[in-house]
């Protein structure tokens, strides 16, 4: 049976032939029964669903302590790649990979005969210039003594001798500076350690030609300080705001499972990486027993005290979309979306900061389906 309504229909000609009593009976039946559905059951109006209850919460400033686990890496406190300052041949290499050296220790020597010749020539030029200056100065001094006798020496002759003595003095100083420069360049043939550390890389051997231009891009030696290390960790900006220097941090190394180590925050970059929204912080780690090494992977664990200027709200109150992160506040009885930044989080709560005030109400269960301007009691 179809679902279309089957209502009683009578042709006008037929109505005229029916008796009045039959007409009355038909009219009564039509009015009492009306039009029925195909299944014979009367249609009942559907009930209007009651509006869903809207839960609200009042904002209060409160920090949310949290234990944070972040990846980190150990690096040398100091490291340097040693390149040649001058062109020359490697004469001796006194260290190798793994050698522990001290500041000022001789690491290797180079030889460059042409530099030695240049230094000898510079020394001879300085000695000659010094003799010329000595003679000029002596002539001028004696001429001054003779000039004490009136008319013995003309003022022009005395001035000429004074100018020559000054010129020879200037030339002598220039030759001395050139000789000292050649001595300094010759000193670059002796390669010494700039600080205490361990040789981690060696790329040359005796007889090799090295160039100050560094065409191959490889250093002669690589030196790293390993008794004092840096632990580098990138901390999300929402958590970094609640950390201070000297805060204690615990960490574990994958090379030593179960061994808990501690350190203190020593330096912070004060710069938030625009890509990862994190701030770089450094911890000083002392490696006196030599068991740690640069490059080791670590997992940092610390108790974040939270941000006392933030509001702690239920996680369901924060809506995160591809474009923004916000909560829905109730102002003047109407809803309004307010952008926020999140901080520490727990299983059911989260820290938020934004254009919000203490005592203001927000929806405890927000969703992107709730639009601005909705009336809330």
C-alpha cells in the first residue's frame, strides 16, 4: 500500500442524487475520520528537543605544575677546527685521535723555507735602517752644538738635518714593525692547543702540503673540550616562560639506561625559534670521570612550575583548529571567541593566556560549532 493520503472524493453530479440523510452521514464520517495515511494510523506531531545545557567555568589565575620530558644532546663546551694560517709542508704531527692535550701544548710543526728567508731579510733591513737613523741623529746633535756659535751653522742646514733624522727614525720604526710581523708569521708554523681537550679528528700526515686557503675544507686537527660539556635542549615557549636560570633539571642518557643525572640551567638564548616555537637552553655538565662524550642523546626531565600569570581551565574549554586556538568567553550574556596560547597541560587541565580577566566566565565544553553572539543564560 502506498504512503499517499487516500481522502474521500465525490463527483458533483453524484451528490445531487444522494438523499439528504446519506449526505449527513457522509459529512459526519469525513469530519470525524478526516484523511488517513496509507497505513491507517493518524500522524502525531514530533516533540521539539530541549536545548543542550551549557556548562561554564570562572577564570582564576593558577599555575599548573607538570613533569616535562624532552629530547636533548650533549656537545663540547668548546670545540675548534684547526686550519693552517700559512702555506707550508707538515713536518711533524705530535698528536693523534684521542690524544689528551693541554693549553699551549705543541700539536704539530710546519716548514716553509721562504718564510724564514723573508724574516731574515726583514731583520737585515731593520738593522740597516737603525744604523742610518743613528748616524742621522748623531749628525743633527753635533750640528746643534756647532749652531751655538753665532753664524757657524745656517738655520736651513740645521732644519735639513733635523728632517733627515726624523725620516730615518720613521723608516727605522717601519722596518722594525715589518721584522716583527715576519716573526709572527713564522710562529704560525708551530701549531699549539688553544685550550685543554681531546683531539677528535686528524686529517694530515708528515709531508702533506697545507694551504691557508683551505681548498679541501678539512681541518688539520679537530680539538674538543670534553671535561666540561653542554646539554642542549629546546623547550616549548609556553613551558620556557616558567623556567629560570639555576633551576634543577634531571636527565637520562641512552648510553647509560637508568642512570639519573642532574644539572642546572646555565644559559638561555632568549630567542624563540619561529619554526618549532621553542627556546634553546643549555645546562653545564661536568665530565670529570670521562664517561660522557659529545653527541650522546639524552632525555631531559624536569618539573615545570607553571605560569602564575596564566589561567588553568579544563582541556575541553580550548578549541584547536588549523587556523587558531581559542576559548569561548561569555560577555554580556553572549558568546565570543578569544584567541589563547597554551602552556603546561595535564590529563584534564591546561594553562591558557590571552585577552582574558580573572572572574570572567568561559564555556567548559567548547566546540567550533558554537558561533559568536549566541545568547547564554
